[in-house]
């Protein structure tokens, strides 16, 4: 009788373990199901062209999600990431436009634009961090306010218009395809995923973040 109880307990533990592991991958299962359904409805969905377009379109969301992952692990939230990306992109584009309109080479304008865009994003992150850690403002409130600030600044510095004078090589670099099906932006996003995985899973910083 004791053996039967032990066997039943073991089977119950195995079932719980299986269900727990299954719960970790249900989102992936839903994704596979959606792909199958869309492929049946429209066979073009599985084409290389659609893969390139879809994967490239989603890279900005993936890159934002990588940073958000670290924040959420610490029980925080950042509502300003989309607006911060918009402001950083606008600064980048305006620097490129200024360089093109003033006779600067695109190989000078592009690095300056990258530095300006990254500096903008880093400044936003630094301000958010100080508001939350030094002034003890709730992350939801601090980043909600920053969302409004970034959105407003984007409209102010651009006068609410699009930037159209950009170097041609910007599109060439971003849309370059490797191996016939991997765009440059997807490659960058993939490297970002590997980096975050190593950072959170293999470093002291990652252990402290989870703790």
C-alpha cells in the first residue's frame, strides 16, 4: 500500500512538472497555431518575402521588449519606451538632415546621428532612473510623465512634420538581406536577444536582477 502511495505521488509530481513546463511554452504553441492557420488561409503567408517583411517590421518592438524585460524582472514598468524611441529617432533623423543640408558627407552625418540618438535615449533612461531611485517616484508615474515629455519634445523639435532629407545608404543598410532571408535589423535584434540572455543568465548582474 505504501508503494502504491509513493507511485501515485511520483506520478502526480511528474504530471505537475509536465504542466508547469507546458505553461512556459503555451505562448509559443499559440504562435505556431496562428502560423498554421494563416498559412492555410493564405499560402503566401509562408513565403520568404512575407517572412522578411514581418520579421523586419517587428524588430523595433523586440528591441524595446529586451530592455523592458530587465525592468519587469525587478517588478518595475517603463511606459516611456515607445516615446523615448520616437524622440531618439527624431533626433537621429534631424542630425542627418542637418548634415545633408550643410554639405556634410553621409559617412560623417550617420555616425553623428547615431551618437545623438543614443545620447538622447541614455539621457531619458538616466532621468527615469534618478526619478525612481533618488526621488522615490513610483515607476508608473515617473515613466508616464516621461512619455508625455518625450512625445511633446518630438513634436516641438520636428514642428510636427516628417524628416525626408536622409542619406540613401540609411535604407540600404537597414534593408540589407543576409543569406537570402535575414535582414540586417533582424540580425541586430538577434544579437540583442543573445546579449540579454547572457547578461541575465550568466552574469552577477543577472542574478542580482532576478533576486
